[in-house]
């Protein structure tokens, strides 16, 4: 079973990522992992934090001589901003550090500040926001990169692009080659496949920045050539669409998830929604001319691309703070402002890629098993021969 977890605070010493269950013999490309971390930091509308951090992962355990050894893997990502917070976020309770603390008692509407403070009985939301921060997704992107490397062994690639920023939306279908091209272009400000639409998205961000506001949007994650037969219809928690929806929903600021054409399908007739089935004799596989189901039927992958959309609300930290109430005095005041981004939709897509990869990698290992990559690959190849002969 593939298991993973993260630890660390936004302004703490470091982020830690832990993953267990990867087979031995998988080549670990640290430059690829660091490249994924760099992609997460890109995007028009990012804040000053990205100018400080230069995220790079360091393997502490589970990787030897460039390969997994079957043991749990621990990765560390240094927080360079720790130098500015070492006394405010000190581990030990030292008298000389108490005056350096930066308590936050003006919770931000829409953030975990107030709900977390009530839950943990803390009248300083600093400890809540530090862990609730989307900075945590850097750790998920790091271990998600390992999942991506495993999925490559099965011919599956995962990428994302931006569909909407605020009121500006891409209103056409997108092909896999277009997604590949825009992802390869690290200078693309918002990772939208259409240059004209991207220019209008950029204008939307500029307008929001001038107003001291924030803006949300929609990212789309595509798992290209995901193997058919992952997941199951047998029990509710075995359904892969449910697992993927939970994974995308777990990303900070995501408030809705769509699979395939799910939102449009809800207002359509069955004859307009279902993907008809044909058989490709040359490739010896069943195929669908359309993919409104997003590659999942009955909680099982059907051989088409898996397509997921995450709907991001505008982030909660506004320069023009909203009304709130002080955690200690209970008096009305303006919400606190922490250095933050204006638009995080492209970064949300990278986190979405990571979470999709982790879920699909887990489903592959559940189906194909194997303690070594060679064993897993043999099982996969045998299954794919079965699929071809079906």
C-alpha cells in the first residue's frame, strides 16, 4: 500500500515529505523532482515569498545510489525564509525569544485561522496558519514527483493547464500536445494553452492586484494513457473517482472538483453525455470518440485520459483586509495581512498533478503489486496482454 505524509510549517526550518510503498529499483531523478518544485513556484500573481525560496529536495532516507530500495523515503525541503523567523518560530521556549513572537489574533475570513484556533484552543492563530498554508504543497509536489516517475514506467504522464482565472475562461477543447507544449514553456505566465485567453487572464490578475484583492480560477489535470482497470466498483471507498476527488479537494483553496464534463453533464440529456464505444481492430482496444466521462466509469479507469478540474476560490489573505473579530479582545477590526499571492491557479495545478499521481500510483501498485520494479513491470505487462486479448 502506498502511504504518504508531510510535516512542517510555512516559516519553520523545513518541510518534510514521507512516502512508503514504492518498489525497489525505481530510478530517482532529483533534478526532475527539483524541476517540479520550480514549476510550483511559477505563475503570474505569485507573492514575494517565491523570490526568497528556491525549493530543492534533499533525500534523507530510502534512496541509495540513485534508486529506491523498498524502504520508506524521506525528503527535506529547506525553508530559506526561516532565517527571518528563527526567533518568532523558535522550537524552544526561551525568554529572549518571547518578544520576537508574531502572534496573529485577527483571523482572516475564509482561512483556517478561526476554525483551527477554536479546535485547538489557541488564542494565537499563528500556529494554525503556519500549517494550513499552501506552502505545504511543496512537500506534496516532491513526493508526487516520485509517483510520476513510477507512472512513467507504465506509460502514463500527468500534466495540468489553466482553464480559468476569475471571469476569464478558455472556451474550447484542449489536446494533449497543446498541454505538453504550454507546460514545456516555463515562460508562460499562467500556463494557458491559448495566448489570447492567457493575455486576458493576465489583465484580470493586474486589475485584482491594483484593487488589493485576490482572484481564483480553474485548473485541469490530465493523466495521459492511464492504464484501464484501476479502481473498483465493489465498495464506495474503492471507487477511483472518489479517491481522486478527495485528493484534489484536499489542496488548499480548492472548493469544488469536476471529473470530465461533470458540471455540463448535470444540465444535459443522457444521449448528449455518454461516450459511445467502438473497437479499434488495429490497436486491439476499445475506444471512445469522446471523453465526457473523464476516463472513469463506475469508479474504474476505462483507458481514456483521466481528466480532473479543481475550482480554486480566491485566497483568503487580502491586502484590503475584510472585517473580523479579535481572538483575545473580541473587538471588531480588519483581518491580518500576511505576505501572500494574488493568484495561485497555476501552482494549484502543479499540486493537482502531484495528488493525481499519488492516487494513480497507489492504484497501480494495488493492482500490479511487486516488491521490486521488475516484478511490478512484469505483472503490468502481463495484464496489458490480457487487455489486448480481451
